[in-house]
């Protein structure tokens, strides 16, 4: 057994936990943040999260719990990098997979607010660099509302990305199917507006739309027009050199380190962020506070995004970017995200203004966030029961 494996086993078998303090003091007052000893849920998540991480070869995770529309606390467990022993902190960068779609939808709806496009106009009429190819189905029914709610009838479930350091294909090449993962082009596979069918390809099409309408790169536009105004200063659709220095290392299903993945399809899968930034984004999704939104979107727009779009199916139901989920009998909105070496979940329960955000740096991190979710969901159901009884 080599030295790396020995070190990995020793670290994973330990129960050393690293707690992280809140960064956004302007958002949450220090006296409002429960300490470990004062919140049973903190202790339960600490135990469930560390046990699940060890079992699934996930070195580290970061957890944020939101109560009454505000971050209650952030907890960090384990390692951002095993070899160096670097702990996860509130400033550790994670890729968040398909939660990228939810965040990118804010940029797309900003185009609507700016009247650069409407939700229901045919998208092909706005594109010049690439268009949805001819089809037996009605292409004129492919619009932004349907794309963002996975009801546009488009192909390509997801993307695998490329190893960091390799040349990226263009958006047009990706849309034409020059991806290593499946080689599938973006095209119509169902009549638009008749069925819910998850499509990362649709978000790649929306990414192209944003670039054509703004004459800017997607990542640059999102940074300038969404992230900076919201105060998400450690969030980017690009792996900048500064972010690499603060990034966690990605690990495969066996707990072995792997290179980061980069994506042409940034809107669908390519967002990097911290637990602190994403938890603040979750706060804004719950409270839709005008001051906090800083004119990025109107509160009415976010409320619209959080409403279900017909049709739904047994496979899923979505708003505009926000997915509806029903794990353990609790209906939430948000999204989950899995890329090779990463897994994350964001769950918002609007009736109680509660939320849970979990980021991890392992391919089997879905088992970890689900264990954490199981602890959290009991507290939400208890609140619901209390409200009914009273």
C-alpha cells in the first residue's frame, strides 16, 4: 500500500471536523449564529455528514442551514485536499454541477427584464451563430420559458466537460454534438410544450442566446451583471487563477484525486462557488429582498421563476431554473448537481423560509448530501407539524 493510500485511510477514518465562521456579517449578526452546542441539528449534521463522507470516500463538505430566510450557520467538515491536509472552509471553491442551471437562469431572466427577449418568443429568430436544426416538430415553439423549465423538447441530458488545461470547443461545436461524453447534438426529440424532459442542451442554447443578445461572453456577463451586484465575489463560471488557489481538489468514487473539469457548457454545468456565496444566493431566493437583490432582478421575477411550468411528468417538474423536488415527502425547490469529482444540493422550503445547501468534493457526494438532507428534513417537518397543531 503506497503512502498516499495510507494517508487517505488515516484521514478518512478520523473524525476531525473543521467549523467555519460566517463571512457575511452584514447578512447575519454574530449573536444570531448558533454555536455547535446550542443547535442539535448542527451536531446531528456533523455526525451524519462525517460518517457518510467516510463511507463514500468524500474527503470534505460544507453545509449551510437557512432559517427564517437568513443563514443560521455554516459548517465545514473534512478536507479540501487530502495530501496537504488543507481543511474545507467557508472560502473553499467547489464546482456545483447542475446547480449552475439555476444560477444561470437569473442571467437569462435579466435579459427578459431588460426587454432583450421575451419568455415566449421563438428562440431561433434571435440566433445567428447557430440555430435549432430542422425537425418534424414545431421549432417555433422552442422558447426561453420552455428551455428553462425543461419543457422545450430538446435533447442532451448532461455534459462531462474536459480536463482542466485542455482546449475547449466552441458553443457551436458543442451544440453540433462534438462532445466527448455522448456526441449528441442539440435537437428536438419531443414536441415543445408537451412533456417535461431534462435537457442540459437547452441551457447551452440559452447560453448562446445570452451571448448573442449582450455581445459579451456568458461568464463575463454573469460576473458583471449578476455576481458582483449580489456580492458573490467568489463565484465564477471560469476557473480563474485566483479561484484555483482556493479550490478544493476533486476526488473520484474511490477517493482518488482527479483533475478539475472545465466546460464549454458553462450555464449547464460549469459554475464554481463557495458555501458562503451559494448560501447567500439561497437566502435571496427565499426572501427576494429588494435591497439584497440590488436591481439584479425584481422580486416579482423571482416569484415567477419559483412557480411550476406546465407540463410536468413523472420524471420531473420545474419552474424557470428552479426544480421541484420531493425527497422524503417534503416538497422543496432548488437543484442538485453532480459532475465527476463533485456533488452538491440546494433545497429551499418556501413556506417555512428554510433552506439547506451542501457542497462536496467527491463523485459519491450525492450519498453525503442526502444523509445531511435526512437530518434537515426532520426539522422542517417538525416545524410544519407545530404550525398545524397551533
